[in-house]
C-alpha cells in the first residue's frame, strides 16, 4: 500500500511542472503582474516538497526526477520572464548569465551521454543555488531594480554548483539521486 504522503509530495512537485505552460502563456500575454505571483508559488513548492518527502519518509526515485524537472522548468520560466520583462538586465549581465548557461548545457549533455537522462543529484550547493536564484528572481520581478549583490552571490554559487555537477557526472559511473556533493563521493570511495 502506498503512503498518501507520496501523492501529496508529488502533487506539490507537479504544481511546478503544470505551472510552466501557464507561466509561458502569462509572458506571452504580457502579464508580469500575475506571472511573478505564480513564479513565487513555484519557488515555494520547490522549498517544501523535498522537506516534506524526507519528513513523511516518502522520498522516491520518481519524486527526485520529477523534482529536477520541476526545478529546471521553474528556472527556465524565470529566465524567459527576465528575457521578456527585464531585458535590459539580461543584456547587461549577458556574460555572467552566458557562462552559467554554457555550464548548464554542458552538464546536461554530459549527463545524457553518461546516464541517458538529466541528473538529480540535489547536492547541498544545488539547494543553496536554487534558494539564491529563486530569491533573486522574485526580488527582480517584485522590485524596481535588481539587487546586484544577491545576483552575484547567486551567480557564483550557481557556477560552483554546475562545476560540481559536471565533476559528479564524471566521477559517478551510474546515475544516482540525492548526492550530497563531490566531497562525500570522494570520501566514500
């Protein structure tokens, strides 16, 4: 018998996946006023689904994969929102954002080559990067001007996190979920 908590946690995660086309539609309709709130809900669900899964003891490989998809779609929606609603900022920071984008594409390609799917490592750095990215993006949409110190901290942590994921893809011969980080993988070898 499946624990009901499994359905609750995955339902919360599905919010991000299902919200993605609506976020894109809101961008198309030029409705930043609604877009920023739905994006905020998506980031909130990202904060609580993993904690609930661990607390209710319903963490699963499916849930981990779904969470990674939801995370990527939420960040993609945020980037699309920046592209259409805050284009001046995007142009101004194109090199910083470009480096992170190249690292993300490289990490994703390496994971597909190595494992045939995206990673779901959920390292400590990945969790911190997601928190910083989400906070920055929400502030960007809810305030008049970007908070640059937070952007640069988020960019540095995200860059380090992507480099760590690339290293993990090279270190781990088989796909694994919920890896703490490179230090723990090397320590357990």
